[in-house]
């Protein structure tokens, strides 16, 4: 009994520890590096980029938890009331992780039945695209497989850029709304909205790097299917 409880705790620690490393790395980059990358006063929001990557890679629960921690860290460095960024980042992490949760693919439906013992079907993971699919009785040429791989990678890069820009823009806008409604700060106005757009555009370029890093973390089962397959909206 005690052994099983200890093993469960070790599994949880192994799943959470990589996210802790991502959080500390993002916090240091936000505090030490991001200000030097500012263009006309708009610096990339590294923490929100990390929230987007974790939400897509780990799902809504991890996205919300990581968003809360990242928001608290952001509040310590931004001139906003404590808790405003935490609330906004939590919402972004949960919504993005929920909307990007991978559903059953056409490949999975073709290969597996509802009673299948396939591990991917039982755990809700998405089947990767079949790059070696058979077209009738003729195998797909190697050149076609290479083109398909390149197309999949390019689609993943474009999707990561779009999701990152969406997350950063939504997170910054939600932070401004919460700070105005609960913290009594003035509305950002047109200039503030333009700055949010600039931050989102600059941060989106960091999306592919952040997504690739999170997808390689141990315990990230859903990210590749969500990134390469289903559109969030």
C-alpha cells in the first residue's frame, strides 16, 4: 500500500518537475532577456508563450495550473495589482488547453473499433498521421512521404505561431480588463490596445521554439496531435 502511494507521488513529481523548469526558465527570460528584445516599447511576453505551449501540450488542467503560477510571477514584475495576471493567465491556459484537446482522427477511426485495446484509443491520445499509408495496393513513394512530412511540419509551425499570438493577445487583453474592473486601473485605450497587438505579434515568433520544447518534455501525451491536427476554433 505504502509502496503504491510512493510510486504515485513519484509519478506526479516527474510530471510536474519539467513544468517547474519551464516556469523558472520563462520567468528568468521574462525578467532578464525580454526587455532587451522590445521594439518600440513592446517586449515579447515569454510567460504567456509558455502558458500557450503548456496548455496545448498538457491539456486544460495543466494549462490552468501553469497559467496561475505564471500569472503570479508576472504580477511580481508588472505594475498590475497582484492576482490580475494570475486570473487572466489561468483562463487563457484552461480555454486554450480545452479547445486544443485532440479528438479522434480519421486514421484512428479507420484502424480501431470502439472496443479496441489500442493504447492510444484507451487513453484518448491522437493517432499520428500515417506517413507510410498505402493507396490501394501501391505504396506511397518516398518523395511523397517527404513532402507530406514537410507539409506537416510547416503546418505545425504556422499553428504554433497562430496559437501563441492568440494566447498572448487574449492574455494581455484579459489582464487589462481584470485590472480595470477589479483593480481600478484606467482602461488602456487605443494606444494600449496597439501595444497589446505589438506584444502578441512579437511573442508569436517565439511560439515554434516553445512548443517544440514542451512537446519534448516527458509526460506530454496530447500536444503533437493537438498541434498538428485539430484546429482550436
